C-alpha cells in the first residue's frame, strides 16, 4: 500500500512540474507566435493584392477585411482572410477582390488536408479557377477532394457576400 502511494505521489509530482513548465513555455512563446501569424497574414494579403500601397482595416458584421488603396487613396479592391472546415482540418485562404466583387487572386495559407488528395486545393490548377469569378459564378470542385475544395469555395463565396453591399 505504501509503495503504491509513493509511486502515485511521484507520478503526480512529475506531471505537476511538467504542467507548470509547459504553461510557462506557452506564456513566453504565445506573443511571438501571435506576432508571427500576424506577419504571415499581412504578407499573404500583400501577396494577393500586390498593387495596393495601403491596406485599411474594416469590419462588417464581425468580419474583418481590408480595403486596398493605391498611393492616392483610390480603392483598388478588398482583401480578406477566410476559413472553412475541410475534410480533416481548417483551411485558411487570403483572397483579393475588385470593387465589383470579382476575385483577383487567392492563396491558401493553412491546410492539413489529406496529402495528395485534399492538399490539391493549394495547386495553381484549382486556384486559377477562382480568378475573375464572382460569388454567383460556379467554381468546379476537385474530384476526390470534394469536401476540401467545396469548403474553400463556400468560404470564399460567403466572405465576398459579407463584404458586398
């Protein structure tokens, strides 16, 4: 009985110390992780709307998007990050649209879909199908990766709908 108690206490102390150390590491690294994610998002938004000199943050119904402005303050379009639940992960994409609502460019930021199947959503062949399409236009899903590609298509269309007047 004493031996069982001693082993239990030892295991408890090891887990307790490991938990405290893990929380300390998280507290130290969290700001840096958040900063890096923000930098990657800004970089992606700049990549999908390279002609923009300034991105002005806006919000509508809890959805954050950016008005892309030229050097004189003229509106070039909008850029935003949308996300959807795919087959096995959350898919995040940066998208730019012109003021009329047609897609200019799209880039997948994060995805952990099935390699070789769902990961095809990052391919240029699929992403080029978005260009010059509006939210009402049909975009073809990928055969074999229907859940992943349909989720991305739906997320982009819903985000455009939120921005459009």
